[in-house]
C-alpha cells in the first residue's frame, strides 16, 4: 500500500484526538512552533512525561508562553530546545506522525473544548516513508540548529511574549479584519510574524544560477567553518532559475525573511503567488545579491492558499495591479526592474497605506 493511501486527513476535534493519541506513545518528538498555556497538562498529562519527550519550538516570534516553557522544564531540560524561525507543527512518536497547522495551544487543538481556530492535518503511520523522512528532518534540526532553552533563552522568550501580547491588543477584531490575503497579513502581524512579501517581475536564467551558485560556494569556502554541505552545493548548481531572485541590494539581502510569499508578475501581466523558504544567498557584486528560494508548503498552509499559483493571487488582482503601478513608477526613476521586498507584515502595511493614499 502506498504511503498516501495510508495517510489520513484530520480536522476539528479529530485532529486534537489524533495528536493526543500520538503523544501517548513512546519516543515522543515534537517540532511545534508555539506552546500555549495548558499544553503540558493537556497533551502529556504530567510534567514528568512532558520532560521525557524531545520538543523543538520557537521563542522569538512571541507565540510561545514562557510559563508553559517552565512547566515543560525550562531552563533545566536538555530535551526542550528552540529553533529560530521554526514555524512547523509536527507531532510524532512510535505511534505515528501528525503534520498539521495547529500549534500546541487551546485555540489550535482545544483543551477541554472545541478549538476556536479552523485547523487541519494528516496522520501517517510509523511504517511509512513519510514518517521516516520526518524523523530524519527532526534529527537534523535537533543536532544542527536547535539550542537549549537556558536562563538567557527563557528571558528572551518572556520578552518576545510580552511584546507579542502588546501588539496583539492593537489588532482589529476578527469581524473587522479584511478578507483579502495581503490586507489580512498586514492587519495581523502577530499571526504572520516572520513572513515577508516579495513583489517581482522578470525572470532569472541558467547563467544567473551558475553565477550565483559559484559565488555562494566561493563565499562559503572563505569561512573558517563552511556552512554548505556537499549536497547543498550540488543543489545550488542545479537550482531552478524560477526560484532564484536576482539583483537585490545589500540592505534587501540582509533583511530578507526566512519565509516569504512572492507575488510575481509574468510577461503577460498576470500575477501569481509563490511560497518560499530562504535557502541561501550570494553576493554577486557591489550592492548586488541573489537569493536561492526553496518552495515551502508550510508557508502555503499558513496563508491558507491552494496549490494553483495563479488562482491563489486572482482574488487580489485589482490591488496587485495598483501595487505594480507604483513599483513601475519607482523603478522608472532608477532605470531598474520593478520589484520590492516587504520584510514583514508591518512593512507590507506601509506599502498598502501608500497605495490607499495615492
């Protein structure tokens, strides 16, 4: 039987039940961005069982409750670690794997009540190749990118949590939030924290890939400890030209977000949405950078988009046309190709305000 035939789609209360069932197993591993109040007791039953699990989370985006980190054993639990920029939600044990949009929170899973957010996910058996791939991915994160939540990290999580609560109080109510994607992102910087928006025109080609990959490898060779593996280097040399972003400034490259949505206008004028993770960057020349972008279903799921790129952008055609008209005017002054990086929802909000004021 194929893996996709063994996988099971989950939503609502069935999703929460599946997560609990998986976490009741042995060899529990969680790569889940945000942990809310009550998660320790609701999902593990006791702090002792929670501390027997290996947990990866994010502490920089303000979505993880520091009190819950303490319940999970911080700052003295080596099995509780954080990965900067982690936005995944994967729960696994010897009982299987659940990959989902739901964080370990009351709103996402429902702690004693129906969850308030509309979430979904899939469950995969421990015998599947999907499970094995997820386990390998988890181990790579754990050994290469994860950092223990020590006293200093716990203090940082507390400050991020406080800042997130302050920002959240200033957000419009759900009823007042706009329905279109770009305006929804700008209106809710807490939910979409860490996600940038890139507006592009034009196309990269194979020569651009060759130059950028060579530059990236040369820069990596100059480091005391190279960051690129042999596999990474091979991937860069074969990178798809459509997933390479060229002709970006030093300031833009330095501010480039790890996760981002690209609104790309093709040569016929239609705009499509593409969802990416920043894989690597390369300095081509003075104030000239290229960014290697890796397609990311995690970004697509977070933004609630379908799989068709043109159809994802179609509801916002009028707004996108206005944005690209402004970018064309800006580019004409500099004799450049129309493009723009909005490194965060806040920066996107500033662009939309400019569009509305024009």
